[in-house]
C-alpha cells in the first residue's frame, strides 16, 4: 500500500482574546451551550493537538485553550503545531526563579476570569499561581475542574511530599470535578475522600487509530531504505524516543548498549529527540558506532519507519505517552519499574512480561540483561509485540473525549459544594 502521510502544520500560535465575546455569540447561535476554557500548565504539546481538535468538534462545546510558549530548552518544537478547530491562545508566562522552567503566573489570567466561561479546567500544578487564582475566584460564576495525575510522587523528599500533598488537598477542595489520566489517579482521589461520581478517567492517550494507520501504510521499500540509511543489517534495533531530559535516564541505556557490545551482543540504538541532555549523551556515546542520534522528529509519517525497524522501545526512566506511540507500531516497552523510577500515568498501560518489560534495578547491567533475554527469544518477542499492538487498539481518543466532556458537564450542572464533600 502507498504510505499514509498525515502532516500537522506547524505554526506559531499567538492570538489575542479580543474575539471572546463574538465567539460566545457564535456558540449560542450554533447550539453550543457550554463554554469551556482549558488552562494548560505549559506549552501545547504536539500530541495534544488531535485531542484538542476532537474536543472542539463537538457541537455542544465551545473550547478555548490557553497555554504558554514552548520550552525549546527542554526539546519542545520552536514552532507550535496548529490546533485548527479549537480556539488557541498563547499567553506569556512568568517563571519561578531558580527552579527551572516552572510557570508562576500566566499573563492574561484576569481576562480569562472575566470572559464568561461556564467551566475552567486547570492542570493539577500547585506551583502555578494562575491555577490557585482561578480556583479561589469562582465568584465569577464558572465551575473549576482539575485535570491531572492525582497520585503521590514517592520519589521526592518526604518533607516536600508533605507540603505538596497539603497544597494538592487544598486545591482539590475547590474543584467541582476531576479529570484523572488513569485509574491510578482515580483510586488516589477516592482514597483521599473525593466522591467517585466526581471523578472521570480520560485514559490519557494519543490518536492511536491514526498512528496505526500510518504504521500500516509503511511499505517494505520504506523499511529497506531506513535500514540502509543507518547501515543496519540483521542486528536487533533498540529505539529511544522522547525529550532528552535527565528523568529519561538515557545514560543508563547507552551504558547498557556498551555492555552488550563487550559481551559480543551487537545492537543498534536509535535516539530520536532533543533536549538539555543531548550534548552530554552524544559525548557519552563516543566510540559506539551503532548509536545514532537523529534529533527531534515530529512528522508521524517520517517517524513510523524508525519504529517499525526497531525491536524494542527502551527508556530506562520516565516513559510517559511514548509507550503508547510504540504500541501503535507493535513495539514493546522496556523501562524501569515504579519502585525505581517516578513514572508518568501512562506507565500503567505497560503490563510486565505481556506488552513490555519492567526492570527493577536502574543500572546498565540490569537493562543489558533484560534486553538480551528478550532479543534471544524470538517467540517471546513476537508475543510481546502482538500484545503491544492490542494495547494500542484498546486506547481510544474517543473515550478520552467522552470522559473529558462528561467531567465538564458534571461540573457545570453540579449543585453540590466544591471538593470532596457533597
């Protein structure tokens, strides 16, 4: 079949809010009875664009997305993808000093509050003063909804955990509804006293149907050309894909590849992504001729052949939604277990020894051994690959949209008090 090509245009989105009143009038004229603002904690990631567009396509919701500028230092694209359906507004943000790229305040918060939204959705980020301001000023008539992980990060200092935990409880006490990424977040909320009817699980995912169509459209010739470009013959191929940040622990993977070479087990490692760690990692990989740093690639059609020539997706540290991306190409994940890595919610989709491998020791030796064991057993690798593809099929953007809409509708029509108690 011909290769399926679907390219998202990338434009820098900077829109003022002067048209909010006109959009409200248009929403009323077209039957949209719910005006929703989604205030994101950071930039509009490329993977969120299909979800934002799907939300905006609903006849009964008028969606406006607010976000800050892209964090190019951390591997974000310099130009943002375009959400062609939703109304997207880029706001300038003020960062906290001395703590990296954490947003303290979004310029434009007061305009958001005065724009007549029915529901305002904010990320569960306690360091963002915009979120606190919106949570506390519901006297403007809107309903406040929290969207996020909602489970405890056990890999931080205990003192910091107590402070953040207390802050999260205070913030949750202002919310009318909760949009949890996964069941783990829902369970944590219910355990903390939030009524189950206020929690909606979106099962955070990518546009898996589209990604699987793209993978299925890759031809044999495409794969031959990809292998030729990287001088791959019959060697097993490992893929690392994502922003090159310290929490990904890519240094562990590079040393694992070095150890495998020392044991005469040659593998090819493809690294796709960019970020603050790239230069250091390239220096670390010096002398390893089968390690290829390809930089960031955002075009899904261009990415697909690299996934399909690979045998395993290996990210020792935080894996996030990248595991779902791998699943769409039948690529099992190898990553650190939750006992050794603070994993993102999507880690919950990885079932050890079914569609991936969880390694309980964050060391090069442990990863080299885990990778070698899978690569030596062709039948096992095939079973893992088939299960990965099935997992991708079970993660639907349709479900994600439906649960998001249910959550904001519940908040809009809820006559109960905010927070845990009815």
